[in-house]
C-alpha cells in the first residue's frame, strides 16, 4: 500500500471515530435534556449534524445509542485507575479506591445512569444491560472481598453480605440525595463512603 493510500485510510478511520463520538455526545445531550421517550434517532442525527443512516450505521437503533453512552460513562470514571489502586493495597485502601471510582462515575455520568435506568423501564434489552452492569460491579467487589482473609471482616460477615452492604451505601440514589438535597460536595461523599465502608465491613 502506498503512503498516500495508507494515510487516506488512517484519515477515514479517524473521521469515523470522530463521527461516532459526535453521535454519542449528541445522544447524551438529548437523552439527558429530553428524556428517553422524546428523543428520536432523527433528533440525534440532527444534533450531531449527520444523516439518519449514519447514526444507524454507527450504533444501530436507539437502544444501541444508550448502550454507547453508558459505555462512555464507564470510561469517564476511569476504571483502569481503580484497578491499579486495588493491586497490592490493604483492605481499607481498596475500599477507598472503590468509593473513589463510584464518586467519579456518579459525578461525571450520573445523568447517564439515570437515563439508562429510565429507558430500562420500557425497554427489556436495556433493562438487561442495566442489570448486567450492576452485576459486573458486584462481581468486581466480590472478587476483592473474597481475596481478604476471613479475619478481615466484622464477625459473621461474608464476602457476599459485604457486597450487599456496599451496594446499600454506594449507589446513585445516596449520591444524589447527599449532593443535590443535602448540599454535600462530591469529595465529602467519597470520604464518608470510605469511612462508612470501613466501619461496616472491617474488623476493628
């Protein structure tokens, strides 16, 4: 392949990625401002300044757009940073790292999580995707908790029960209540989560 053809191919690939990103950004804007029901593929195409067939080619149907926006939300929260912080860390530090990840996720993409949950009420496919995301989070925490010696936990607490306690404390509803209704700053929520998780899960 000649140099000119190679660079033309690279330009096309870069343009395609940028177009997908433009569509995902447009979808996020409209889903959050208008809601799931009122947002159409045509509206997303108009917002992104592309054709309707381009949207379908990039993401498929409207459900595909929501999945793309949800995946982008996970990237925004920087899961790789959390994984790096979990390695070779003490249990208290691991709890703090997981709380920090959830703070980033809810701070940067809480609106996306809310719209996915809204859409999941009427779209079985999205409901399955939403529950799958919750399940993956639970599995990550259970792997971490299962790696701890039994003496790490409060007496009688199992790794599965620790996952339940974590889910009860660190979720979008608690985050929204504290930041929106109670006026807490996100870093205060993160600190409280880390302290509360340590009190509830770790043997003193």
